[in-house]
């Protein structure tokens, strides 16, 4: 379905309908005491119902936020590095340094996401002299994530509510990627230019 063409047709149809209603009401009001405001308002009800139905079936104005509503989060996610929860803090630090990362997904033996480990977690562990401690004891366990089927608006909403700038993307309970606020921002710029 060509949404731009449909939008033009609905707009032209709406204009034609309004023009016909106004002409009819002006014709009927000659010689009668018809209240034009009330009659016009009542005659707009079918048009409003038709427009609401059309837009509820997927026809949307070109707006970045409406486009994001239909864009799956996995289309903007990047790769997320993971590490086993049985590894030590020093192992996570080494991986983060080698790959220039500040965020790792922590997984168990089954590959299920059990937590996250950030640069801030590493600093706190180092300060408490826990570099040999297993990640599962020091990782962030308050998991906020988005599912593969969620859309970009869902991810953005969760980021705003949680105050996180990035969220793991999971398929079931297994991590498949990472969506960052900067990726969504870049997408909005691209949509705004098109």
C-alpha cells in the first residue's frame, strides 16, 4: 500500500466531502431557520469516523515518532559483547579494555542474560578490592531490556523511564544486541532529513 498516495486521496476526499456538505447546508439554509453550526458539526461526524478508521489501520502522517512506532528495535540495535557470570571482574575489565567498551551483558551457562557490567561497576569493584570476585556477585542485576519484537518507541520510553542510555535487546531471555539512545537520535536525524 502506497501510504503517500493514500494520504493524498483521503485529503482530497475530505476536502470534497466538506465542500459538498457546506454547499448543501448553504442551499438548505435559504428560507429556513437551520442552525448552520450545529448542522455542520453533525455532518462532520461521518468524516471523522472515516479518518479515524483509516489512520487506525496503519495510515500515518510522516512524523519521525509515528515512523518509530512501526520500526522494530532490532533494526537499529548494535552488537552487545557478553561475558560469563562466572568470570572475575578482572576478566571483564580486560575484555572492556581490549574492545574499548564500557558495557557488557553478563550471561549464565545457558546464554541467558542475568545482568550487566559497566565501567562504573568495574571502578566500584576495584575500589573495594574485588577484582577477583565473580561477576555474578558485583554485576547490576536490575535488568531493564527490550524484546526483539518491541519497536523503537518502546525502547525510547524505557530509556526515559529508567534513565539508561542503552538497553540490551533480548530474544526470549538470550541477548541479541544493544540499542543506544545515540542510535535512536541518529535515526531521528535521518528520518527528519528524508
